[in-house]
C-alpha cells in the first residue's frame, strides 16, 4: 500500500500535442510540487491514465489522432478512469458546451493565466479529496454493515449445533437419572443397561459432531470478523480462506437452493489484506443472491483461483439471468442497480471495484450476456506493494 507521503502528492496528467504548452503548464504548476505526467496524444493519454490513475487531467482539445473530446469520452467509458476530473484547456470558447457533454468538469482558456490555472487545479483536487474521503467513509460503512450481518448470521447459525447438543445431553441426563434410580432400588435389568449404553454412544456422537460444527463456526467467524474490522496485511492460503468466507455466508446460503463451488489450485499463498477479500467475495455472493436468480431457480455460483506468475486470478461466476448488454459497462457505477427498493442499494459492486483497484492494486472485469449468467475476473498481485 502507498505510504502517507506518496498519497499526499497529487498526480496530474497534462495532455497536449505542443511541447511549449506543456512546458508553460509545468512551469505554472511547479511551485505546487505536484507529480506531473505528460502525454502528447489522446491515445497515449488513455494508456497513462489507466496505468497511473491521476487525480486530475488537463486536456487539450485540438490534437492529431483522437481529439480531446473523444479522449474524454473514452476516459469516462473506462471504469478505471471514469471518476477522474477532466479540465479542457483550449482557446475555442465554442468548445465549452461540447466539452461538458463529453464529461469535462471545467474549462481553462488559452493563453493560460497562471493564477487561474493554479486556482482551478487546486479547487478540483480539493473536490477529489472530498470524494475520496466519501468513498473511504462508504467503504467503512459497508464494512461495518457487512460485519453486522456476519454477527447476526453467526448468532443464528451457532444456535443450531448448540441447541442440538443441549437437547441431546439433556435427554442423556434424564436417562442417567432414571437408570441411577433403578440401580439404587435393584430394579435395573441387563436389557435396560444395554439400551442405556447404546443411548450413550448415540448421544456422544451427536454432541461431538455439533461441538465440532460449533468450533468450525467460531473459528471461521473469529478470523473473518477480525479481518473485516481491521486492515491487517498478512500471509494466508487463499483457497482455505475462501472456504472460511463461504462458511461464514452459510446462514444466507442455506435458505436458498443454490450451490456454491470452490475450485482451483491448492496451496496458493497471498501476502495481502484478507479483510478486503472477504468483503469482495461477500458482496459478489450477495449480489448474485439478490440479482441473478428467479424464484424457484437452483443456481450455481463458482469461485476458481489460479496462479499466473506473480498474479492471482480469481474468477467468480454465476449461471443466473445475466446482465443486459447496455448495463454491463455500468455495473461498477455508484448507486446503479436494477433492484432499487427490492434489496439492491447500487453500492455492492461499486465497493467491490473500489476494494479491488484502490486497496488491493488489482483489476476487475465484468462480462455477461442476458440469460447466460455473469462473470467477474479479478486479478490481484500475490504481494501487495
């Protein structure tokens, strides 16, 4: 994860095909000590923006190849760069309305005035900081909500094995008391004793199995809850950890006919933030339960993990109704949902994207076709920097 010093330096991408213009902007912004990136074409700007994720883009309009308007459209169509504010820098005032329609947030005229440039840049960087703060608060709120659901589900789930164990041991206690009474009164028969021994064996099995189930639940809950309530980086076996996450989700899954499968390579160890991964998988599963299946469906959810050199590939797939083609590009947008008021907040997948890209330095791609389910391909570094 980046340290505080790195995070405090704002990144600005200057896009212009004329070196003199770039030099002027650099000179004006130099006293602010921003981290400056440069692209001399729209095509290059798209690559740099996706790679470094700048906090602000200063974009010329008239350029060879794809112009500034088309560059801005492409930036806004890419889920990785859609949130980055774009300020158009141009001498053409008639371009202002077109610029706003393509996704620009502001306009700076040429010739560039230093004071205007510095103030506009500062303003939009401050707005970005506020939005970033809001995203952090959103992540924290979602984390606490998920943890609250985990606690409620765990409390309900653990009642079952404990209740069965108590019922079984209470029955054995009554049988023992009756046998003791008959033994004290010399009324105990051989058959009665044999029945009691058989009863002890059966009750012991019931109690043992339910205690084991309780231990598994507590162990899973303890680890997942610690991970979700903190931001601790540690080494862990990803497939084993996914098993724990799915165990913690059992209270939600057991009331559905759907089957969850965990596949892939064993023994893959990550040095990362397991709490974020728990939140990602939880949100994906809940998204499938809310959106993917119709009443009466017996759906399948599959998680598959593979290692590709220094990258982990986590593929999540459900065979539900899928997503309309027009909506696939919007699934990670904040508040976008087809189930508003019916269990969908429009935040689940937005937060998944934030966690994957901002917290774990990874990538996530959604593919779907209506009627053919949905797939999320997540790539994470084996070691988070």
